[in-house]
C-alpha cells in the first residue's frame, strides 16, 4: 500500500495518541498550518522561512519532515524535498533537548508500529518506507542523535550515509562540522561529517532571528552548491528552512498562519490571550556606582515579582539583561523571610548562561515539572520564581502565570512575553516591564544599543494607564503599519564567505596556516572572546 500526502492527519494522530485515566484512546489532530505545510512539502518545496507566533507548534516540523521523507521514499534522492538526515539546529540547549525528546518519541512510535502484528497502520507504512530508504531491514526506521556541549559525544549518526536520522544540535556543533572544522572531530573524520551535513539533508534553523550569522553562512553554502558556482552542480538535497516568531526580512518566501489557523480553537485561545504589562521605572537604579544601581534595580524587580503572586498566579519568571542583575534578584528573593518561613516555602531557580552543564541539566526538569507542557498547576502549590537572563527568552516550552522583564528591545520583549500564559489558559496573567532610571534616555546600552531606550519610549506612547498588552493578537494589531526598525536589537552579520575560505577549510589533514576562524561564520565578529574559568582544588 502506497503512503499518500492526504494521510498526514492519520499519521499525526497515531503518532501522538494517548490513553486517558479511563483507558479511552485519544488522538490529536494537527493544526491547519501543519496539515497545509505537510501537503506543500510532500508535493513541492519547503518555504525558506516559517514565520509563526510563539506556541504555534513549530517543532512539529520534525513530524512533517519524517512524513514527507516516507512519502518520497520511492523517488531518487535528487528529487526529494527532504534529505535522509534532518537537522534541527538552534542556539539554545534547552530547545535542543526538547526537540530531541520529540524526535525520540517519533522514532519509538515508528519502531513500535513496525513490530505491531495488528492491522496495517499509517505509522507502519511510514516505518516500512523509511526502512526502504535505508536499505537495511535490520536498522530502525528512524535514528535519533543529540549533539551539544556538556554531554558524551555520540557520532553514531555519521556511520551510515543511508540511514534516516533526526539530529538535534546547537549551532556550534553542526556549523563547525559543516565548515570542515568539527569541534571534537578528528582530522580524518572532518570531511565525512561535512559531507553528511551538506548532502542529502534538511536543516531546520529554529529561532533564526538570534542566529543570523549562521543563516547567512548557510545561504552562502547553498550558493556555492548551485549552478552559479559549481562546475558540476550538486543534485542531492540541501534544504535550509529558517523558523522564527520574530522575522526580520521580507525578501524570501514566507509561510504564515492563515484564516483557518486563526479560527482554530486552540490557536485562537493562544493568540487572543491577554498579557497586560505595567511599565515601571526603578528610580534608584542610576549613577556610576554599578553595584548600588544593580541592587536597586534588583529590588524593584523582586518587589514586582512578589506583587504578582496570588492564589491563581503561582509561577513567576523574572528575565533580566545581565548576569549580575539575575544573581542579585535571586539573592534578594532568597532573603525574603515570608517566602522561606512558611510551610509552603517558595521554590527559587536561577538560570544563567554560565551555569555548569550538570547543574543546568538537573535544574531544567524541576522547572519543567511546574511550567512545562505537563506541569503541575493547582491552587495552593508552592510559589515558583525563575530568575533568568536571555537564555530563557526564546523557544523553551515554559508557561508561566506571571512575568517580570527588564526593559530590552521590542523583539526581545515579545519573545520573553511568549513565556507568559503560553497556552492561553483561562488565567489573569500579568506582567511588568522595569527600566533603570538612567536608561530611559540612554542610547548606548552595551547589549541593545539605542533600541532599549527607543522601545521604552514607544511603549510609553502606546500604553494605556502605563500598561501595554503583549498578547499576540493585540500586539500584532498595535504594530500594524509601524516601522519597528529602530526598536529591534542590532543583529550580527557573518563575514563574506570567499571561495578561498572554502578551499582552505576543505584541507583538513594537515590543517593549513592561516586557517579562517569558523566561529566568525557561526556567530558573527561582534561576539567577543569567550570567558574561561580555570578552577583547581587545593586539597
């Protein structure tokens, strides 16, 4: 039996079916946009940019990619729109791990369907089609690999050129391999890793707005593979799809929600959820005494977070712009006796980029247990305060009851408020935006430049009673017809990738000198030198 594109609903339903406490089997239908994209990919091409708001289910692009690959199993590789290797790449470890968990679930369900001796299901048809692609009936229909720092390096995905695989990874891991300088990869293996990524592959670049240098590098590689540069243009798929809730360009074909999506009950609830945020100035946070200004700002942030706590609002996120501010807010909340002296003591979590991987990996499940997709949400549970820097700003599937944010650029604020009532629950979700007194008119913020003060000025101009609604639909209406260029954080750009660079990188053993620094093409030239902490024991 041949798998058909119009069977995506059945594929999706079987993939995510669950049984409730009464043993009743429940199946979920895909959102209209997911169904529409699956049809487009199976019959045509991927869009260059998927522009969908927060909580629209963008990670389901993995489901769509696997289904489309199974549909196209009988085609020659050069005619497929999905490569055997699907790379889900994002510059946030927590999102990498969440995508990996979804990929593992897909792989397990396909394997179970293959072993099921019952009636032929759509999942089983897809599993058999994927095995046809691999050419090995002993291999699993779909393999899954995780590439990021802080864990054991697993290179199983590089042992076969035919095995359908989903690889979830950070930009550093995939980008360095793609440019023949794989971090932790031997000189002899570098060309293999580069070839496996650049051929017969689909790259889904999530949160592309924070990864523009790498997106530009991928576009350069696509150009070098094409007819304009290659003596013999390469026919194997190398498809790059950028995904973001904060697009910054309009010169490419974009895939967006349509009228059917806006009418969908689940998506409509998420889009229409109100997220009113009161604007506050930390009057004492000013002056040349950095420690005193940081302490004053932290006090305002902590007081705002405590003020949002109620019987209904039990989980609060505080997202700030500096590590020092995050640590001070965390300290002040920890010193608050009413929070710690009760029988229902609050849970405090600090999430910053400089955490050890082992600490972050231990903390993330604890946060997900309260504000993740399956989080516990009952009245009377202990309060949860998560203090974080920008590392919590994008993508993570966290859904807080209240949110306090230090003022930032408009795009960053919209991302942050995407963590507030993410799923559109019937909740009086509230927020606060706090700015230092000496930043109201300052045009040279080290992180956001002039965008921070310009954003604050714009927020004040559209506020009603010093309150701005960051709900998705409301903010879209507020921004309609507005030129937001000056309100967005300046984005880094990759250097121009000259052919000579590609020629130098392709020489891997020995590495030539000079050797172009691949980090510039992954993160841009303005990233600065990384911090290195050396610790030793004196016992």
